[in-house]
């Protein structure tokens, strides 16, 4: 039987000494010509397979952003499917960044496609939108329980406009806090073998004070933390909602994409070896910063 997502994630982060997750965000104009014709899905696939080889044994998870592959249509979706399979073959956890959210049988379909082994994607985790109600998360919880997977629920996102709705007063507390409170029962339903739940919540690195508040509400939920790197948050801010563990602060993963995938030296690289060296340097910088942050 597959170990719970939480147990696999925490064990890997403790072993590596950092919580880095690399987002797979294809920007065709930033992928070097070394990988093929600009704008072709095959070019993006070759690029990300090379990235995966560099990440092997170096990161906790990868997070393909399906919305950036979908402009290629079925070909782009197929690339995501193959990348998830390749990552899992390497033992790297996979988070499908799709922000699904719907009701009834439609939610059933989304959940089965994203999380079911042998399904369309078979990812370890999928991002979901809770704003149609907690009941709409039930299919994702069921699939996660069966497969040893997870769902990452949007709670406090990293974007500048997050406060337009998430900060609205709801009976004396902001909406994001009420959403977090509604997730408390799911934290127990997705308990792992250790101290952590396989319930994951999105907690932007750009709001470190609110991340600490969120941790008080959901003490055992994993955090998926966007906003580190290109979006401007520091490593210390990114792990603000983590708590002490046996190998340093722990409690989720911190995502970075553009800073790892597209460092300036990589875009101008004339050879594959030069590109690899540039990406390795960016990867080493990020893992070093995060390792120092969790070590305190």
C-alpha cells in the first residue's frame, strides 16, 4: 500500500534538508533554442525532461501548471501526463496545479482524473478551489484517501489581489480564515502515519504573518507556499508557517519556478552543458537559502 502523501513529503524534506518544490511553468519565449523550435510542445517536453534529470534527488516535488500547457491543446495535456509519469518514476512527488472546483459528478470526474492511479494524470496532489463549498472537496478527499494522495486547497494566495475577497470580513474574521476553519475536519480525515495530515493548503509566502495565523488554525496541515523567488518573498518569509521538527522547521513545500527554470545565464547558454550549469547554480542557490531558513 502506498504511504500517505504527508509521510512521503515530510520524510523527503527531512532527508534533503530543505522543502523546495519546482513549478513547471512553460514560457515558450524563455526556453532556449537548444531544445527545439520556439513554441512547439515537443520543445517544452524536451526542456522539462532535462530539468527533471537535474532535479532528481534534489527536490521534494514538482508542480506542473496545467494552464500553461493547455494552449497547446491535447498535445500540451499529453506533455503534462508524461512529465508526471517521468517524475513519479524518479520518486519525485507531483502536484498538478489545476485549481479544480465544481460540484457533484463534475467534481468526481476532476478528482478521478487528477488523483486516481491509472487515471488521466495520476498525480500525488492537485490544487483545488473551495469557493463552491466544502462539500465540493469530498471527491478529492476520497480519491486522496484511496491513493495515498493529497489536495492543496486555496486559502491565502500569494497574488497582490488576494485581499479583494480573501480579506472580506465574515462575522469578525477574514474570509480566508473562515475557509481554513472549514477545513479542520478534513485535516483529521487525511491523517498520515506520523504527525502530519495529507491535507495541504495554499499559504502565500507574501503573507508571512497570516501564514502563522493559518498554522494556528490548521496545526497538522501541510502548506504549499507560492511567492518565493520571482514573486519577491524571501526564504524566511516562505517558511514562516513551518514549525520545529527533528531536522529543522517543517510543514510543507515552498514552490519556485521561474527563478529555477529561467536564470539569466541559462537563456543565453550556447550549449546544453552551459545550460545545465546555469540551472544547477540557480537550484543550488534556492536549496541553500531554504536550507538555511529551516535550520534557523
